[in-house]
C-alpha cells in the first residue's frame, strides 16, 4: 500500500495548516493510501553545520537531533503533503532549517530513482500581498526531499481555524489529497500550471535576465516571458539532458561535477586561504 506522510510545520494546535492538512490526508486515505500525520515543531533540529559529511561520508555529522527519524519517514513515504504557515513573507523558519539538511538525501538518490514519489503543498498566510514566497519555498522543501510537486494550495486566513470560513479551502485541500493518492495508484496527473507559473515547480518568482529572458528562482528553468492575447506567459526552454535543478539526474550531475570536485579545489588552495585568514584569528 502506498504511504503518504503529512508534515505540519505550524505550532498552532488546530491552526489553519493542521486542519487543511488533516482534510488532505483524510482524502488521500479514502483514495487508498496509508497516511501519517507529523508535526515538525514537535521534533528537534539543529542547523546544518556546513561540513558536507552527508556528501563525503554518507551520513550527517549531527547525530543528536531528529533529522535521522524524519529522513527515515521521508525515504519510506511515497507521497508527501506538507503544510506551512507564512511568517515574514515566506514559510516559517523551520521549513528552511530542515530543507537546509536535504543534502542528506545524497546517499539515497539512486535508490529513489525508480520510485514514483509525488507531493502536494499547503501554504497558509494572512494576506496574499504579504506572501510572495510562501508557495515557492514550501514547494522547494518537497523538491529538495526528492518529490515531484503535482499540486499546491495557497489559502489566506490570519486566525487559527479561520481558514474554515471559506469552504473552498477544504474542497481544494481534499482535492490535493485525492490527487496524491491517485498518482500513487498509477494515475499521475499534475495540476496544469497557470500561464505565469513555472511548469516544473509552480513558482511565480522569476529573475529577470537579458531581453525577455527569465529564470525560475526555485528550479532554474530558463525561458522567456511572452505577452499573448493580453496574457503574460512563461515560455520555458526545452529541458536540458538532466532536466531542472531538482530532478535526480540533475542532482547527481551537480554533485559529481561541482560539489565533490570543490573539495579538491579547496584543498589545493588551502595554504593561501590559511594565510589570508590569519589576520582574522583572535
Ligand atoms: C510571527 C508571524 C508572522 C507572520 N507573517 C506573515 C506574513 O509575512 N505574511 C502573511 O500573509 N501572514 C503572516 N502571518 C500570518 C500567518 O501566516 C497566518 O496566521 C496563518 O494562518 C498561520 O497558520 P497556522 O494557523 O497554521 O499557524 C504571520 C503570523 C505570525 C504569527
């Protein structure tokens, strides 16, 4: 039986993220998946130390927190539904704290390659004008842990539970859960992206390049902006051989061609760097 892990990133009991996530998981369960609900703030996470032991030694140097437990659940789960509140224009800090540790997926990339792993995300903010990065950086969390994002919901309500005053939020949350369960039963059908969304990660955040060219800040898909029939559209370039940033082949390529060789490049220049650092030592 396919498994769906639900991760709630809010501390509020019966808050907006929790209720929408529970609806989504309930619908995924009705669709035939085994579901589990996890509250991320109940676990303890240290910030990444930047040592890259996960890449070079195959395991994290931090052993006294709950990343191992979370990773075990994430590696086992075919589906992920993650819900997070927006704090200060983007998902609550715990989302980034944990996503920073996603290089710990490195030893497992090949094992994940043959599996269908899909995610949907739920972002709740108070006000859409104050939420430019909520969906984008929450989708990044799912991508970083090796899932293909097939749907998202952004809902707006400040008070805990207030999201239920708009019945469509519950309808959409359940649709998300059903879509994930259907995909895991073999019918992968992603929500079609809007004209101004990146087709790979649904991001609406693009960096301007020269002329009409832009790049998606989440998955590095390049393309151009085109005004067609009064609608501004993102027209992506054809994907390269490894696809966008978060495909497993692209990650392997980035590790092999850049991250791993960066160690030898550093070691070759270590003496010079040590001399340059000398005046900062106290
Ligand atoms: C510290 C804090 C910062 C917030 N910052 C934003 C913000 O930048 N933009 C926004 O739209 N809402 C913001 N909100 C509102 C929350 O996103 C909103 O209350 C949401 O429903 C919380 O979800 P929850 O009930 O699942 O915790 C903030 C709330 C808190 C407590």
